[in-house]
C-alpha cells in the first residue's frame, strides 16, 4: 500500500503532537523543584518573612533610628537614676524606654541587629569554608581509594572526631578564652564549633555521590578521578551543606549571644549587640525585667526564622523527607 506525501505529513504531525511535552510537564532541576515546594510550605514562608524583616532591620534600620545608640539621653535629662532604681519604661518618644545608662533601648535594639547578623553570618562562613575544605579533601581522598587516599581520609576524620567529642559551648568558650574577648573572637569561636558538622556532612555526601551512575560513566570514559571529584561530585554534594548552613546560622546567633553573655564577647558594652544587652540587663532584672526580655525575644524569633526556613529547605531537597 502506497502512502501519499500528504498522509505521510499528517502522520508525522500527529506523532509530533503526541511526543510534544507541555510546559508544565517538562523536567525541572532539583533547585527549581525545591523552590516550588518552599512556596507551598507555610513554615518556609513564615521563616522567610522573619529573616527578610531581620535583614531589612539590620541593613537599613541603623540609618533610621531616632536616637544615637550610645547617647545617654536619660542621664542628661535626669530621668534615669539607676542607682536609685529609677529606669523609665516605654513612652511616646522612647518606644522601649531607657536602659540603665539612659540610652534609648529601641535604637540599641535596631543597631544591635546588625552586629548580631554580622556575627552569625561571618561565623557560619568561617565554619562552612574550613569544614567544606576538610570534608571535601577527605571525601575526594576516600573516593579516590588506595592507601594514601584512605590515610588522608582517616587522618582528617580523626581530627574532626576530636572536635565533635567536645561539647560545642565548651569548645567555643575555650577558643574565646584563648584568643581574648572581642567580637572577632566570638566569630572565630562559633565558626570553629560548626567546622566538624560541615566536614562530616560534605564528606558523607561526596562518598554517596561517588557511587552514582554518572561517576561510573565518567570513569569509563577515561576522565581523571580528581577532575570528577572537583567538577561533578562536589557540586552535586553541596545541597545538604547549604541547608545545614541555614540551620547553623540559628545556632551561631544563640552561641554568639551566650559567649557575649559570659563576658567573652565585645568588651566595649557601648556597642550594642543583643547578647551584650542581655548581659547588661542582669543586675536590673528586679527594676526593669524588660531590658532582658527585649533582646531575648529578638534572639529567639531570629533563630526560629532560620530554623523554620532551614528545615523546610531540608524537606524540599531530600526526597526521603518529602510529604
């Protein structure tokens, strides 16, 4: 039976229509699918809103505060007499009242948000950079195999195990005590605490990825193992590390506040930081407990925002946790 050109063309067009893929059926990348899930997750939305407000206040807020963060307005005006137990509360001009040195608490809270964000981000980046370096080298060495690869992996992991054996707060206090009290010390101390977490996570993810089909295919094509590790295994292993960085930001803010509360943070208390404000408020809990409540609530809400967003990202990126 002879098929005319017209029928042949119609048949081809029909097959093309059947084979066509609609826009909503096209495959998407892991991150695109994760973003879709995050947009439908109420916890992720709440966490993102909290963090957006926190970052906005930290970046823009210090330029809009009504009073200087170090200006002792209440002492100068004679309305604050902390020695006599007189520390006025909120008013129309001072929304959160004064502190024990007559400074506007609202202005110090806004300016302190920038210091808190700086400590959390920098300490997390320190832990991420050092931990990813150790974990990446260990994961690549384990994937390469051989005697030297196993030796390098074992040596680095024993060092990480030593850090994990110490309680995180004790390790941070030890590092801060060795380096001396300063804001930089707090960043380094909190960063060191998070190093073993990132190292272990990246190493495990790289070892898991090294058994994938694409690694076997690249190896069969003669690609060097070192190139496979750097250009394929490491990029595909970063998703859980990024999620962990979001969760680590929450703990970094809490641990930084704890170190400042213990007197290992910035020795200059005139520079507002939520942990320092919490420590300064302790002698005046009987007079004005709100001085401790304000920074404590701010720390809790900020840490909650990072935790909600991090957990939602973990659920969106891990197929085992998807609902």
